């Protein structure tokens, strides 16, 4: 019976992986199903071969895990070193210090901070300088340029640090203050994951591997110095996964732990607008893990409180301070891309009335030219902020009618804008390292130091890292999703149903990426990529080592 279950699950998994490979390859070549259609017979044969090979490999891996033959990581010589003893005795502190020492070349070379476009616009918002995000919305108060397009709390944190810099007449010090705060949050969180897994009896060999990855894989130091909202949010997601795991394992939740969980959930909401979606689609799963009414009531109370807080924050607190909410266009990347592709491919089938309805929303005349298969921003940036609810209703009526005519165009538009999130051979939009001039144009004296050669070397290493065989798996977005699916399927096969919950935040964030405007954007995937080593460590403990 167990073998039958294993065979069925590994077959389903091999079908999923093979489908991703064939479709992903076709879209990487042609931005469509054309390669599959053109070589249909070859692709059918190739698909069968892929399914068969992957099935055999997965079946073998499941068998190895069943037999607990997992101790393939060995650092026996390291055990003789004094450093190992210090790591063993003071795991958190040692990991934190070791990590920061390894990150120092990045911290020094990219002092005071790496600014990409988004944080630069956030600084403009904080200082009341006109910016594109203010232009995209109908402002509650034209004098308040901060919007909730970027989380207000992050804009205030970043802006306040820069403000401190302007007060002492040194913007760089203000920006470095932000980098220091973010670096401490990220490094402390990563060090805590190592300590947490050690406390849960995970083998030291794996913990050392985690520390080496955190210390030397360049995304970690690069993003510690990149002033984007996703880094702090990603740290909170890691802590959230740990909190879920703890609640799975406990029959009761003490009051002090409830306070900690509530505080963490509030931070997740405040530091990312889609944070509430992560909570809604993962936290309630805890209700099904315990039969005790007392436990369920505590979980339900926490959840209701968070929902009320989120509603109050967005509907009462932000409007009270005249902060404009994010534009509805941010939620419509998928349908807007579908419409744009439809217009580009089937313009002759669109009636004059349909064109007028689309024009009220997306500026029809330039829509086909603005369509970029892997990024929705050029399309949605022309969204008419004055569009009424009736205009949107008419648009979606047209959208639905066109879906019925050419569903393939809609399907291709969505896959084209998302396939890199589940196709491991796609790599794009990886790290930030270039100097952004947006705030210098507004009089802020932000500049890098004189260590240009060092920045060039580190940037080159960071940019080529995704293409280094084997090592690149740690930052490969598609591979990370594949590994998440693998862990889910193996835990399901082992009937570890409640343990699936700690994986749920990462899966929700994958869905958020699929609904996002950009294909294979590492910043969007950062929270679940950074949580990979924690997730896998817990998977090994629960799925492989901890048999009931």
C-alpha cells in the first residue's frame, strides 16, 4: 500500500516537473506555445521520456529518504577546530558575528546603501517631492505625497534615517543608519534560524552548511545593503514560519507567546501590502491541527484581531493621516497583460465599442506597443486613475467576452509573465548593485565611496553566481519552487499533514509572485528563497528523521 502511494505521488510530481520544463522551454524560446505546436510529436516523445526519467529519480530519492540515508554532508575535520567548539556552544552569537565579518566587504564597498528605483521614490515621497507613485493615484491630500503603494512604515523608516542624515548634513550617514538596521535584522534572523534548528536537534553538519550559505552566497550581503522593503519583510516571514512550526508542536499557547505572535503578524502586515494575504491563507490552517477547543479559540482570536487590525489600518488610520491607498491597478497585472496581448494579436477582431471601453482604462492606441511579455508595468502604468467602478465593470465584461473568443492568448499572456517562477532554467532581475541617481537629482548628496574596483569585483561575482553550476541552486527561483513542491509531496506521502502548515507561507508567496507584474523577479521571491534552508531543515527533521 505504501509503495502504491509512493508510486502515485512521485508520478504526479514527475508530471508537474516535466510539464514545467516543456512549457518553460517553449516560452523561453518563443514567448508562446509555438515551439510545442511546431514540434508536437517530438515534444510528446520528449515529455514521456522526461516523465519516466524524473519518476525513476524521484522514486529513488523517496526510497533513500525512507531509509534515512541522509547524512551526506560531512565536516569531520572542522570538528577538531576551536571555532567549531565555539559554534557548538554559542551558536547564535557565533553565526551572527561570522556572517557579518563575511559581509563586511559588501558593507564597506557599497557604503552607505544600494538604492534601486523603488526606495529612491520612497525617499522622494517622504520629503514631499513629486514622484510617479503620487501621479498614479488620486491623492486624498495633494500636499501629502506618501502613498501606500510602498508600505508606509518602511517609507517612514527609510525616510527618517535619511532625515537624520540631512540634519547632520550627511545623507550618507543617514542611509547607512538604515543599512545598519536592516543588516542587523537580516543577519540576526538568519543566525536565529541556525540556533532554532540546533535546538530542534538538527545535525551540526547541516547547520554549518547553512552558515556557509548565508555568509558566502552573495544575495544575502547584497540585499542586506539594498534598501528595499522585501528584506525586512522576508526576515519577518522566516520568523513567522518558525512561529507556525512552534504552534504546530504545542497543544496550548501561552499568553506571552500570543503577544509575540500578534506583534509579528502586525509587522508582516505593516511591511508588505500582501502580508495580509500570506496570513489569511496560512494562519487559519492551525485551526485544523488540534481538537482542543481552548487551542482553537486562541487561534481564532488571534486571527480575528489581525483581520480587524488590517481593516482599521487601511480604512481608518491611513485615511486619517491623508495617506492615499495603493491604486487598484496593482492588483490587475494578470487581466491587463491578457488584454494587452489580445489587442496585439487580435486587434482586427475587436469592435469599436470594445476599443472605447478598453481605452477608458488602458489607453488603447498605444496598448499593443506597450505590451512586454514578461513585465506588466508598461501596460498598467497607463491605467486611467479617474476610471469609475462602472468603467471597470464594462472593461471586465469585454475582458470576459474576449476570453471566450481566444482563451489561448490569455493563457499564454499569464504563463509568459510567470513561467520563471516554476521553470529552473530562467534567471533574471537578480541583484541591485548599480548607483541610482534619482535622489541626487533632488539635491541629496548620496554617493558611493572610492572603492570602485572592489564594487566591480563583488558585483561581477554577484551577477555571475546564478550561472555557476550546483551553487546556483541556492538562488534559483524555479528550483526553490520545485523544492517546495517536493517537500510538500513527500510530507504528504508520509502523512505528515500538520507539518505541511509551516510550508504554507512560502506557497502563498509563490502565488503572490505569479500575480505580480514581473516574471522571475528575485526581489519578489526573496522571502521564500531566504527561508529555503529553514524550510528544508524542518523538512528533514519531520519528514525523514522524526518518525512517529
